């Protein structure tokens, strides 16, 4: 197996992020519920994309890139963090965003503060967004620039390395705390975080089941398995990812980036029990899915469960949460 340290990485985050037991939620649920605070990765408003960008932007720099392009929805946390990290490395960033849903506020404000150029493509399909990215890249090359493109969510094998590494970080922290996680739960949006964590769990957290909560209707069982296999090859790690490693539950609500009442209730519950902000697009829905699974008995055999908080606070200032029932 290759060491993850053999892959180019630019330290951008403040790592390790905290991992600790949620006292009130544990009492309420009758289990030991732990949280991994990847909403505190130390760039912008924090979030999971920083770990991916450490590897992706290292690759960009190795290729001599001076401008980074990425794509996403109008409130993309990934695009905002790409802008923040690129700025820090002295690279220009161009965010090609799919025009849908809320168009102002939240992460769009932050994109501007971080100095990104934002291009809105008025479409519902990523094909058109990627076509616009290609067009911009050709234009930049003709001007003598060196562009580097990151697909939606940074969910390519090099990005997944960030979450293989996170699983190792979790294993070290679990050892220090003397806990053995039975399950780890995370949100799934483009699949890279879950693929990295699930491969990492197979390598470093034996006995821990990796449970993903899908927040949009892509076929994540296949997508994650594909990413796990490619990442395992990249790492030459000798483990064979299998369909049985993957446990995907969906909590989409009315649609991607549209709040669900259960997701909003979960945001309020975590805030009031623990003083921690989840968001209505990813982590609130992931928590709602976790509570649903728990209600169905899916964690009955488990004692120690880790929720990986992947960030997303920017959406709280852009996505209207319906009033409390
Ligand atoms: C992108 C994102 C996710 C999902 O991660 P993927 O690697 O895209 O599946 C989860 N939570 C937040 C806050 C995100 O921004």
C-alpha cells in the first residue's frame, strides 16, 4: 500500500478536527453518539471539501495551474471553499454554477468576498455546466493560462484521499478515547466523502459500518463503489471494495437543496441539544436520515456511533427553513 503522505498535499485545513461525545443527544437516544467536527476544518465556514482540496489543489499546483475552475449549484459549499483555498494559494478561481433554487445570499456572498468569478449557467443539467467550463478552459489556454478543473464536489479519486485520511484521523482519535465505533454516518451529495470514509473505514476502522444518507437522487451505491474501487487502485491498498461495504439510505425530502420538515427539525434538535449548527441541505437531512434509521432499528446492535459533520453553515443564510410545526 502507498502511504497517503506520498501523494502531493497542501495543508489548508486546521486538522485534526475535534471528535467528542454528544452528551445530550446520547442521553436522548440511549446510545453513545459522537461527532466529528469537519464543519470546523478552518477555512471559510468550514466543511468537508477542504480535505479534498488539499489533494486536488496540490495536483493543480504540480501541473502549474494558475486558475481553478469548478462547478456546483448556486449555493455550493464546495465552490465557496474552492474559492477560499485557491485565493490562499494565489490562484484565480472561476465558479460555474447551475442556476436553480436560491440565487442570492449565503455562499454567493462568500464567493464574492473570496474574490471568485461566478458564472451562472441557466440550466438544469450539469452537461451544459461542464460544456461552459470546457469553453472557458479553452479560452484561458488560448490566453496562455493554465487552468485546472475540479468536477462537482471534488468527487474524484484524488479528492477521496482526503476522506481516507479522515478515517485514519478518526481511528487515532477513537484509540485515544478508548472507543470502538460500530457505525459512522455521513451525508452523501456527490459521493466522494462517503467513498473515502468507507474505504478508510475498511482500512483503519475494522468493525465500523459506514452509513451514508443521500440528499439527492443519484445512484449512490454504484457511484460510491466505483469511487472506492478507483481510490483503492490509486492507493494500491490491496483491499477490494465490495457492494456489501456500502449502506445508503436516502433522505431527499422535496428535492436536492429544498428543505424537508424532518431535516429542519434535526437542525433545530442538534442546535438546541448541543449548540452545533447543521444545515438544511446536507447535514440536517443526514441527521434526519440517521434518526429515521434509528427508529427502524437499524442501529439496535450498535453502541458507539459517529456522526461526521460535513459543514454547510452557509446555506442557513440562503435557504428558507419552514416555521416549526
Ligand atoms: C458537499 C457536501 C457534502 C457531501 O459530500 P460529497 O463528497 O459531495 O458527497 C456533505 N455536506 C456538506 C455540507 C457538503 O458541502
